[in-house]
C-alpha cells in the first residue's frame, strides 16, 4: 500500500477570499507579522499496488475529479509505504 496526500491550492493569480478573510482576522488579533494566508484542501489516498505508477494515478484522479485547472493547481507527497 502507498499513502498519498494531494494538496490542492488556488493559483497565485487567483484571488483567495478565504485566505484574505483569515489574514484580516489574524491582523485584528494583533499578529501583524503574518502577511498572507493561503487556503487550500488536501486529499489522502491509499493506493493498492497497480501496473500504473503513483504519479500516473495521482495525475489522472486530480485532473479528472479533484482540481479545477481554471483556478487551482496541485502537488502531492507520498506519505508512507506499507
């Protein structure tokens, strides 16, 4: 088994209203050293051995289901292999 975490975030050129709201709230608490907050989401996948590579599976799942490429981008990490 391979555990993979896929991180989906807004592209740098896309306005992130949740991140801006959180940044404003942090500033109102007095933490002026925090300059920017980026909000995203992650998905944990547990993959069984396959003839496809981890990269190929992650790419297909992300591109077909998890990511809106007009607004978002993704990256992934292999968390552990069992």
